[in-house]
C-alpha cells in the first residue's frame, strides 16, 4: 500500500440533546475526520479524542499534533503490504492511541476498498447483522430517565446502558427494574466515579440483575477492580483501564473483570482491537463495542469490528438519529429491524461521505502530501 495524501478536517457538530456522564456534560461533539488517499480511492476514519483530557490523556489538539509530527510523515514515506504493517511503524509512540487509531483505521478502510472487500470481511467478521444497545446519559430526573428507557425499548434496542455516579446510582437502577422488570438487559456505566470505599453501594446493585457494571473504579486500575470483582456477583466490565493487548491479558489473569469493552480509538486502532478480541475469545471473556458519540464514520468502523465472532453483547452503536439531526454519511446508520443494524455489503466501511454536511460543520482542515 502506498498512501499518497492524508487530510484532516476538524468538525464541531451539535448533539440533539445534552449527554451527561460522571465527568461532565457534552452539548456538541468536536472530532477530526481523517481521509487517506491511494490508487484513486479514499479511506475514512474518525479521531474520537475529546476536547479536554477527561476520558484519557488525549485531546483533539494533542491528537492532531502527534499525528502531524510523528504519524503522518512516517505513513507518507512508507510503502507496506497491509494495515497491520502500518500499525507497527508507529507502535513505538507511547499511548496517544486515539491519534494512532485515527490514521490506522482510515488505512484499513482504504485497504478494504482496494481489495474489493467490506471492512468487516477484511477484519475477519462473520456476522451479517449486529445487535445494538443504547447509552443514556445521567438524566436530571428519574421520570426523564424512565421516559427515555421506554422510548428506546419501544424501538427494540437490545441493551440499555445508563450512566451512574455516586448519589445517582441505585435509585435509578431500582426505578428501571420496578417499571420495566428484570427481563430488560440493563447495565450501569460509572466512568471511574467510585473507589473501594463505595463497596457497599456497589454491592447493593447486585440485587438488580445487571449485565455488568462498567469501569466503576479508577481509569488506570486493574488491581482494585480484582478486589471489587471478588466481592460482587455482578460482572465488572473494564473500559478505560484497557489500552492494549497486555492490559487485557493482565486484567484477565488478575480476575479484574469478566467482560471487556473494546473501543477502537482507546486501544489504538482496528489491528489492536482485533488482537484483544482474539485474546478474549481464547480466554472465554465476552466483549462488546462501546461508543464515543461518533459520527457515522466512526459508527461504521464500530459496526465492522462488532461483526467479529466474540462480540456477543450488544454494543453502543445506535442509529444516527439518536444523536444527530443530520449525519455526515449516506445512508445514515439505521435499525434494519428492532435493535439490529445490518453490516454493510459495499466495499470498505460501506457508507458514502456527505461532503456538504462536512463543510457545514467544518472548523478548519489541512492536507499532507508526499
């Protein structure tokens, strides 16, 4: 593969409604749209770094800087056989996984298009459709939360995830169970908001039959999570703590979790995401694909990775209309049937870019050439 040109476009798109987690509220989403060019084709991806370093150490600005100074020059001067090879040439860069993923994932899309394969096929995916769930931020009121849950259940979503934080946790889970029963697949995502001092609160969640509690403790911890998992019946799912294949191996060996959330950006790209998937499959650890409020480009990559065999839990790849008045792809991501998204059959990510929508929300752009 020979990459002839790379384009970065920074966009700012308004969310349909505010999205609150334990570390803040988002009303819009800034991200970098990445385009890589070769053989008359274009591969697309999205950098999911946030505008402040609250989820991990990266921001949109740092990701742009690292990509511009260290990743893109190497990509443009190198000709290799596969996306895995491109992933290896900047593996020496410590962390900055979202910067790496943004470029490497676009190369995967270009590679699949050059080979006439869907991105799912290029990755080894086997599914023609995936089950999807929905993520609900911290609502101001319990009634507001229940109304949202009711609406998403009516649309057939296969999993309901709610965000929690200290003081806004057990009451929310209890209310959902009382109104909708225990057959609803329900999980709680804490985004690292608790410590072991909150053990009794977290143990109270055991009675509500949750699929999992996601990342209850510190964002870089696997030791205390092992202690917590030994005290809980509910499976712990790790998210922020897993940045690499080695992190996943150590967490599994320590008993820190029973489930892992694989986010492409967090782990450094599709190559690493696939390696973590394969390890978890070997060890009997189910995985699922989390979301970062992606536009349709990022969602397309999530759909492709979630087509792999061991993604057995519905992910957060809900329809475009949940977040956006208009998405930057066509067709938009839709439910092909209740709670189901069809894996595209066109080459690459299987969606076309709406440049008119990109231009509408564009802040600035830059092109890098050989």
